[in-house]
């Protein structure tokens, strides 16, 4: 039995889209489940749009996500090179083989001629495909055109009246009629191969056993099968996974929010959370558990549990998953993760002045309010901004007995060393004043922070310290008077 070997082959024309990341992940999961191999190669034949910085970003994003491969652009290997622009001589050999067999031919049609032909077919209600006008040129006609400086593209001669059948591992049996496809280009006039040709050569020479890719590539499959057969290659098995849709069930785009992996990384989503979330986009594990380790996902990942229907990108679900992983982090781990985001906060200098104990309290105070790491900057106002009294807080300060609570707090406030001491102090105040807890906690919180909601009061008190708490209480008392 042929060893399982898959590949992920992105085009470096932009950041890695969330759909591309999911395709890479499914390839990795399938290969890992089968104890197989994964190849990482780059399809950079779009010379105008391909950029090395995008390639670097794609590789870094996949590695950050936790996807590993043993062969490809980052590591090398025995089947390199792994960039298509470095394999042009290899492709030329196979183009020439098809020309020699009469299975391909030179095409001298200009873009203008092809567009006129397309418009004419469109006007007549005919299927839009190449007419084959260059398919029977004589050797002399070809030579004359080349001598005249006309650079030809190379077209594959599509077999007529053929049915191509694919037993897709996700979509089931799919059939294609060759008559629906005109003779298609396999190499452009500049000698650069087109996607459908280069991908076949690469997959064969790299020993790819399974091609797992997005559903939108299903239409490319019959052309690729034709090339496999023309070159006497054994074809791999195909699995076309569904598209990812936005919450409105339209194709994922910028209007749905962030679409690239690097954007989610920058917002502070954890790689293990995205790994878990993306695995569930179109694949369903056995059982009800949704928070799964990479090892658990790999163990359960099979293509027969991959859905045919589109997956919906649910941001609320991603946020929930990320929160579950954030909760697993120790305070020390989270404290380090938050530093880059807090360094960008408008209160960065105030945060630097905190000692390690106070900084640890700050992290503990906000951790349950975070959806992703970048959220931390939105929770800093309460710690470092002068109290701005919300309407609800002002109403709380107008309640009967508030002055007694504030004055009692001010007169007896000690210097605390632990949050539990502050908590016990306020509980003792409740008991001493013979009030309901909310009639003590609410005025204190409103006076100190200007808000009726936020981090737990003991954390705030310790981070501010005794002198700052007294100053804030005095300001509130002055306001009430």
C-alpha cells in the first residue's frame, strides 16, 4: 500500500486566508492520523502578484498554528526544489513530451482574438470554449509564425466523448464530460506553466497520494485527470472540502471581519484555540466534547467525518473556544502573553510603574473579561484613568447612608498585602454597619471607580494602594457634598 503523503501548496500573493489555513490543517491532520507525510511547496507562477514576504508570512503563520511538515520550502528534501518558478525546466520536459505525442500543440491566438471568439459564442448562446483553430497548423505554418516573432502558448488536446469519474473521498462519485472543456493552455507564451499542468507534475514527482483541497478546485479535477492519463501517471485520490461561509451564509470575505490568519494572531487569539476551532469547521468528532487537544483531534480525524455542506465561520464560537484556552493559562503565563499588548496601551507607562505583585493582580483582575489578548487594553481605564462617574454610579452615590459607608471606609482603611484581606475588611464593614452587602459594595465601587461594574473591588484596592484609594474616596465625598 502506498504511503500516505499530502501537500499544501499556497500561492504567495497575499496573507494566508482562513480557508487556506483550514485546508492546510486538514492535510496535516489526515497525514498525521495515517502516520504519513506532508509536503509544503509554493505555487509562485503568478509572477506579478507573488511576493517572498507573503511566502515567509504564510510559512510563519502555519508554524505558529502548530502545523508541521517534513519536506518543503522550509526544510528542503529529496523532491525539491519546492517553488514552481525554480522547477521550470522540469515542466518544459513534460510539455515537450505532450507535444511529441501530438497531445499538445502550439497556439498563436492573441488575447484579442480569444476575446472576440468568446463574445461571439456568448452572443450565439454557445458554450464558451476554445474553438481549436490552431490545433491543425502544419509544421510550416508553425515555423513561419515563430520566425515572425509570435510567441505561442501550448494547449492540451482534450479527448472527445470521454467521461471522467472521480470517487471523491468527501463528495462521493462525480462525473465530468470531456466535451464540456475546450483545449486548454498548459504553458503560457512566456514559458510559465499554468496551475493545472504544474500541479500534476509536482504531485506525481513528489509522490503525493492524496490531494485534499477546497471545493472550488473540483472544477479543475477533470483537466488534471486528462493530464495524468496523457502522461501515463497514476493519479492520487481526491478529497474536496467545503467552502467556509460567513454568518450570513455568503462566501467569507472582509465584510465578515478578519479573514487572514495573521489578523487573528495579532488580535491575540491563541494558536491552540484556532487549531481546535478550524478543525471543527467542516469536521465533526465523535462525542459531544468540543475542546480537544491536537493529539485528540489527530486521533479522531478521518475524511468520512468531513461534511459535504459548507462550514459557517461563527465568530462567537471562536471567541468561546479562545476563552476556554485562556482560562487554562496560569496567571504567570497570561502575564507574559499580555505584555506586548499592554506596551501599546495609552497607560503603558503607568503599567511599567507597577511592581510584580501589582502587575500579577492586574492580570488576575481582568483575565475573566478577556475574549482575546488584545482585549486587555479596553479594560485599563478603570485602573489608571481618573474616575468618570457613570449615571448609574451617580445614582448609587445618592442613596441613603452612602456617606456613612464612605466615611467608614476612609477612617478605617489599612494597607493591605493580599486581596483576601481587602475582601475581609469590606465584609467586616457590612457586618459593622448592619447593611446589605450591595449597600456597601455598590457605593464603594461607584466612589472609587465611577462605575458600577468591573474588576473585583479587592484587586482594584490593592493595585491603587491606600493613598490612591483615600484620594478617590475624598473626591467622591466632595462631589456628594
